[in-house]
C-alpha cells in the first residue's frame, strides 16, 4: 500500500525525525488520506509493514503524532510479521572494530542498503527479531554483554556479568517484542550447564543442566515455548525450556552425514538446512522439515546442481557455509567465495541477489549474519531523545 505524497499537509517539510529506513517517496496520484476519519487512518496504517511506517514518520507532524500515539500503537501486535520487514544484516567493515553501519539485503525489494548499528556496537552473539546480544565496551575498557535494538538509536543496554561456570557462551536471545527478553547461555564440558538472563529480574540465574557431552551447542530457535538447539560433536537435536530449566534430547535422528547444519522456524514448524558430506567435503545442500507426528526429518528439497556448482564448488573443496532465515526466506553464504544465495520456501525458488558494492573492495568484509525484523518498539519514543 502506498500513501500519496501529494496529499500530505503543508508541514511535511518540517520533519521531526529521520527514519533509518528512509529511502525517499514515490509520487502517485493524489488521494485525500488526511480527510478520512482518524480511526480509518489508523486502521489503514496498521496494515502496513513496520518498515513502511518508519518511512512515514518524517513525512509530516501529523503522521509523526499519529504513528506514535498510544491508540495507534495499541492496534499493532508485537508479534506481527510481514515479509517486507525482513532485512538480512550480512556484512560489516572488518577494519572498523565498532562498525556504525551494516550492509543489509532486503529480499522484498532485492536491494542492498547501508543500515545503522547502535553506538558502541561490537561482535554480535545471537539475535531475535530486532534484538541482538553483543559485546559491549564500557568506559573503563572492560568487555561485557549488552542487548541492542538493531535499527534503533537507543544505546545498548549493558547486562550484568554471566555466572562464571566453565566458560559460558551466549546461545540464544528470546525477544517478546515488548521491552522484555531472555538471554540463554550455556557451557559445555562434562555436561551442559545453562543460565538465563531475564530482563524482568535483571539478573542471571542458573536454570538447569543436561548430562551429555558435546563439543559445542550451536544453532538455536525458539518455538512454542521451547528453545530447540543443535549440538555438534555428536550432532543431535535438543530442547530447552527456559521457564523451568529442563533439557531434553529430541527423539529424532539427524540426516546421515549432515554437516554445517542450521535451524530455522517457519509457520510454527522447525526446518533444518545442512550439507551432506561425501569424501570429506560437502557434496550437496538440503532443506528438511521436522515431522513431529513421525518424529523424523522430511526432505523439502536439495539445492539444484546449477546453483550448487556456483555456490559450493567455485573454489574447490567445500567444507562449511552459513545460513540464516525468517518468514520462509533463507539466506546462504559461502565465505570462501563470498557467494550469497537466497531460497524462498514459499515459492520454492532459488535466486542470486545482486553483488554487494556498499563496502569497497579495498576494505575487507566481515560476516555479520543476522535476520532482522523491525519491532513496533522502533515507533515509540525512547529515553534520551
């Protein structure tokens, strides 16, 4: 839906704010939108993606006031999702220790954008929606964790130190979209130990352990109250309940010879993206769906040869790739060749995005790798301006 710019009130040139997603306005035939009753304006605007609403903020004082009003925000559900709101934050500048921008790909428009990162932003550990857990340098120079809203001007929120048990590391962040979140951290040694930071309590708490030995826990996705986690060495699927701290081994066999595996969630189902190994390297890449009734991974599809030939074999031996995704849109990345490939689960279509030229070739790109969905929190005023 496009709001006609020719019907915007005369105060449009006095922009109260600039949106990080502002990309200009499209001229279309005029429509007296401002003459509609206020409740109809609010209803129509509530159907737009968050990214479109953010672009409307600087158009006029009328839009700015309407979009930030409590009555309008009450129409928006914090868990609402729209494909137009999906951005893949893929690269930052390796030469910048605290990058201010990320090269992001917007699948809906097939465009690369330079989008801002919060101040004092450093290496991200995990993300959900627009919330990321990152390294954060304090004034004294010490390093701790922080929770940061991507696409927001709000400064990162420093978290207290984790409980120092066997070198814990962040596994996942669970974002409920209303300024509340949980961060799950684990340590792996003789068994799995877990701790959870709950923003409601403002502290880390030990929540449970699992009597199993794994080299590392990796890809994790939250679904129906459980955090599903892939282990590597050996490869298994685990579930963790952040409410009661219970770990369970999911009774499903992983596909044989799978490597470089990643979990995704789409339409309340769990998907797996991974490579199948032959003679010590990846010979094909597949996508599977977890069938809970039969407790097995069902093949969705394999990457066609014409795409795999370019994505996986361009530089010779192929051992590893990255995969991120939301809303059924999957982004795969081969760091050896800087190849980016997109798969659309809805249309069952593989396609190549255009090359990214936002970071000059003489400056090295660092993989960022987070799927970002703007939150309705970005429409709200934040402390500090």
